[in-house]
C-alpha cells in the first residue's frame, strides 16, 4: 500500500501553519530521510499512461480540435502495414551474393565480404542518430551495397536526401 514506508518515493510533508521557508525546510528534510519513502507502483500514473511522459508521441492528437476552434493539422508519422522490409530484403540479397566469385571473375575491384554490410545494430544506431539530430540530409562514404544508406533513408523525413559515394561500379549498379 502507498501509506507504508518504502525506499521508492518520498512522502509529502504535512502542511503546517508557518512561512514558505518552513515548508521548504520540511520538504527537504522529508526527501532526505530514507525511512519516509513510498513505492510508486509504475512509471505511468493514472488512467492515461502517456500522461507521465509529456514528450510522448502518443499525446499528439490528429483529431479535430474542440468545437469553435480550427483543427490543427499534424503530419502523420505512420504508414500502412507492409509485408517484409526493403532493408531486410537488401540484407538477404547481400548475404546470398557470392562475393568471392565476383572478385575472381573480375566483377569487383576488391574481394568484398558480407561482413562489410551494415549490421542491424549499426543500422539502428544510424537511424537513431538521424532522428535525434533531426537530419534532413546524410552522406555515406563507402556504401558497399547501401544497407546503411537505406537505413538512413528510412529515418529521414519524406523530403530527406541521402548521398552515397562508392568507388566499385559493381556495387553501385
């Protein structure tokens, strides 16, 4: 129960007659006493879990505004469900390609390896960096087969741009 002491949440100090300084001192002493903590239960509070996270995308409403006000148009940040992923398809194609044979036949300038392709972890990191920085343009130098570039393109806005530099004509085509 929330009324029993616990080391998770401080109790609110009781309001007593006095000055604001006395209330502040009481609050500070209550916060520093570990025997006066209460459990929180969860990070979310109330019936609306998103209310605990004011920067949550769940709070963005695309519904019409209340009567008497004009509806505010927000860009949709979703797309309809799709089967498969272009990124997964490209990764599979890179895995299936016989890079050793391509080098032996002179199709590639250097002996390329599957491991050069951006891993799922690296793609996630690139996407996170692009979204956190609000990137609109990206430059990838040494793209290999473009897995990292495609991951970046997925994270950029609709008007975003990815420029890629690659020396080997085989992987460019």
